[in-house]
C-alpha cells in the first residue's frame, strides 16, 4: 500500500511540474501531454474498488496475542480466516478493509475489548461465532451488508449487545436471542433487534 501511495504521489507531482513548465513555455505541447498522460495513468493504477482474492488474513495468524491492541488490515483483503484474532483479549481497534467479504469461524472470539459499530457494506458472510464473547460490542449495524439468505445469531454468541441492526436482504434468522434480564448458557444477550422488511422466517427462541 505504501509503495502504491508513493508512486501515485510521484506521478501527481510530475503532472503539476509539467503544468508549470508548459505555462512557462519550457516544454513543448507534446511533452506536456505525455507527462499529463503518465500522471493520469499513475493515478488510475493506484485506485481500486474491490478486494483481491489473493489477499486475505490466514486462519490462526494472530491467535492469543494478548498484547495486541490495534490491527490495521490490508486495504484489499477479501477475508479474515478462522480464529485469526481469537483470544486477543486486549485488542480494541481493528481497521476493517472497505471491501472485506468474509469473517471466518471465531475470527474475533474472546476479543473482550473490541469495539466495532459499523461494518463495510461488502460483507457477504459471517461464519459461526465470529464475534463470540466480544463483550465490549454494544451497538452493531449490519444493515448495509450484502448478506443474503439466513442470519445466525451465534455470530454474537455470549455477547452483550444493546442494539443490533440486521442486514437488509436476509429472509431467515435462527439461533437463541434473549434480553438482558435472563442469561442462559450458550445464548446471546441482545436488548434491541431491528429486523429488515425482507424477513420471512424466524427460527429463533
């Protein structure tokens, strides 16, 4: 990422220099057009609007790193593997890539200090217990995510969510959901849930 940013900055600087030189009549029109063309190509080459299937966080990569507090992931990462950050009990902040699609099973399980409120719209799938026991998660907004079909509340197993907005487009929800006054083993604690208009089936208790 850093190399691409440096390359983009260099080509943009070249374009500005070409404008100044052309204005002062130090270069020809042909030289000016070539410089501006290269600057535009450099800018285009560093822009992207989707994830790279070859860029992902492998399973178990950072498991149980108890001193880890912040994680900034690659901008083009497509997925986070199973238990990639599981057990990172002091992890507080994660900069999610803008085009991330998949969160693996227990990807952030037991990250008790983790705080994420809004998730990228590009997300298509959460595996089971992706955020299990992340007790610092309070208000989670998944309404813009592109998840279809079924949503399983086990994603937030044993969390203590105050508010959860479910993805627009899902048709079925399943799992156990209870309020903050009753706590059963292997259940979630969610006080307020916003269901989308697309919902057809509820397989929850």
